């Protein structure tokens, strides 16, 4: 049991607030942690971003939706047992960068502070402490002990962790270095210029009708590979009654001020986003990882494993990146019955676990 039981659990892309997120299964997962069903050697839960979906949901949802608040309550219970490390994703913080305003690394510290400021005096602030929120994690040896090393920027990696969590009963080799991050860092410059500003605006936008339309098209129409053009406002409202379990009167109230012009403009935007999503295949992210490693000032040739989320395409493979063998793991997502998580057990062995419904 000591050999196989996990020391670290890793999840990504739960998207609380997004349509079709599997909140029931994620609740069961958290309850298993609380009940100790992963064994006595479990020491940390890592959330690799997009726990919340601020891009398609107003923040008040997290306190008024019963299932979402139940998950937040469970996370607080988990925190009483083991540390929780959170790496915000592109649905929680802006990830834009430019020559004039600086890179996302330079902006990250400021952005994570603004994220917490959105939820003052709330359960979210109780769950996530500033020194447990970071952009990168490296699991490796640190002063002869195995530890999770937390960083806000690439420049800090190896030498200047903002925090560390020692992991006992984890016998890592000296050369073992596992990099964990959300994965938006692997997007191309073109995506950060063209798409990231859109998500940045949606994160701060608080018009519930507009966000509900985006939520519907992104998570119901595009994800299910349906055609966007034929969808009408009435089609959307009818589907949302069923998906959200609301009456027609409640749905009408949400969209009472939505004009046909606004609806059609959103449809136009979503057709462009559909093309962007289709272009993001597995090999796209492998190329992004190679570019990310090339551009890093620190020596990423030492990295032996990479764990990320973001693309929702779970998988595990051995790749040659800059002439080095690296195990690449995508932790998947908790949407559309595609639920999965990663566990790290003794000797740093990484398992990708799918949850069958």
C-alpha cells in the first residue's frame, strides 16, 4: 500500500459555472479525499487552473449555486487535511502579454492578487492562500528531501521558490524534475494576441445575459460540434431551460434585455472561436512545449516530466523535446463525462486515472 498509494493528486479544468461541467463527480472525488480513501500517504492536492469559469459566469454564481458552493465547502474540508496548491488558468486571470505591457510572467503576481480581491471575506479566500497560489510547480529533490517548489515566474525556477511543500515517503531520484503548470503558457503568440484579450474582457465583464450566451455556445454548441449559424435565441432559451433546470419565466428574465443584434454578434465571435478550438490538437501543444522550453532562461533540459491541463485532451506520452526524453501528461478535464485526474505515488511514478460513469 505504501508503494502504490498517492502522495500527490492533480486535477485541472473543472470549470465551475460552465454548462456541462460534471460537478457531481468532482464532489464525489473531493469526498473521497476527505474520507481518506486515497490512503494515509496523500499529502497535497494540486489544482492546475480553470477551477472557476469567470469567462462564462458571473462571480456571484459561486455563492448562490448549491452544487458549486458544496464543492467550495468540500475544498475547505480538504484544506483542513492536506495543503491545496492552486495555479490560476486563463478562465480565472488574464494571460495577455505584449512588448509594451510586459509578459504574463511579469504580470502574474499582480493578477493573482486581483483574483483574490474579487472574492473579499469569502470561502474562496479561506481556501486559497496567496503563498499557495503560483504559476509553476517543480516536484524534485530540495536539500535532500522531496518537495513541491512553487514559483510565480520562470526566472525563479530552481533557485527562488515562493513556497515549498515537503513530501514524505516519496523517494525521488536526484535527476527527477516534474514541471506542472496550467498550459496556457504553451499557446502561440498569435493566440495570445488574438484570443487572450477576448477572455480577458470576459473575465471582468459582469453582464449575466451576455455571459450565458457565451457559456451556451462555447460549452453546448461548439463542444458538441454543432453548427452555430442556425441557432436562434428561442433555440438557446429552450435548451437552457432543460440544462439549467429553470422555468421559462426564469430564463426569459435572464435574457429580457438581450437584443437580436447582441446575440448575432456573439454568434459571429463564436464562429471564430470554433476555428481556434479546432486548430488546438495534441501536436499543437507539443510544439508549444518545445517553444516554451527554447525561450526559458533557466535550464529546462533538466525537466524529466511535464504535467498540464488547459486543452482538455487527456493523455500521457513520451516525447523528445530539445534532444531530451520527457514524459508529457495532460490531466484532462471534468466536463462531458471526460473526467480524469493524475496521481503521483512512490518514486515519482505518475498515473493518469480516468473516472468511468
